[in-house]
């Protein structure tokens, strides 16, 4: 993977924290965008998904809304 995946989060989101823990444990680089820190991040989520749902992940130009329900596809995409 040449660039880190992107994950849009909020601090109280358990699925967001699960995703970040999974990426850390598997040595997968990611760039986090905390939607509570900068108002442009929720706008980016809306532009990507037409929803206001976190975690929103962008991996190799593929967009996933939610981690747990997309875990199998994300693992396949990342080869983990």
C-alpha cells in the first residue's frame, strides 16, 4: 500500500476505535480525520457517502461506511 488509508472518526465511536485498533495491530498505516475537530471532515464524509456516518474509510479509492460490517471486504482489499 503506497499511501495510508483514510478513516473519518469521532472519539466516542466504538466501531471507529475497533478499526483503528485493528489497523495498528496489523501494521496498516492510516490517516485519521476526527470529525469533531474540523468541520470540513463531516462535509467530506457527506461528499463521499451522502451520509453522516463514521467510521467512513477510504482504501484504494474504495469507500466503506462502517468497519465491522465491511471487515471481510476490507481485509481482502488490504490482504490481511
